[in-house]
């Protein structure tokens, strides 16, 4: 089994800066070829995004669904339904049967862009199926979240 080393480096003005600790960890793998992969890290979903989703989007969806169906729903139930419809799915193989099972990704595991995409699906659903308009947190929310 191979060892895996991960760390953060930076690229500024065409220069690659790799922390010494990361270099030492790579050197500790021993002689021979090593595989390097580089990608931009994604910003995790923010607490502001979660507060907007839990404090505005879910309550408005829940209220509209209750009125439409004449039944009482909890926001957690609506969250699970919306997540099943619009959140990405991970595919996991059952170790006993080999069957591929789709598991809904948690909003906590989304990046900022993924959360905004999820919001937009919820807002679109609300407009198309419930006849309600869910406001964005503020007029510049996309710019603020993209920069954070």
C-alpha cells in the first residue's frame, strides 16, 4: 500500500512555493518516482450560507408546502426531500453485494459554489411548483460568497 502526502503550496507570479515541511514529507517517501497532482482548493460552505438556507430558504419552503398540502411538515423533512432531489450523490459500493448505492451529499460537505447551486435549485422549485419567491440574502450575495 502506498503512502500519500498532501499539503498546500502556492503559485505566485509564475513561481511555485512549496513549504519545507511538505518537501521533507515527500522526501520521506523514499527514492524513486512520485506522483504529483495539483488542484485549486475549494472553499467550504460558509456559516453565513447555512444560516441563510436554514433561516430563510427552508422555512419558506416548509410554510408553502404545508399550505399547499394542508399537512404539517418539519423543516428537517423538507430539507431531506430537497436534498434528495437536488444535492449531488456519492456512489458507494455495498461491500457484501457489490451493489452501487447512491448517498446524498450533506450540505456541510459542499463548497461555496455547490451551496449556491443548491440554493438556486431550491429557489427555482419554490417559484415553479409553490408559486413563491425566495429572496437572496442580499443583492451582492453571489459576489460576497464567491470572494470568501
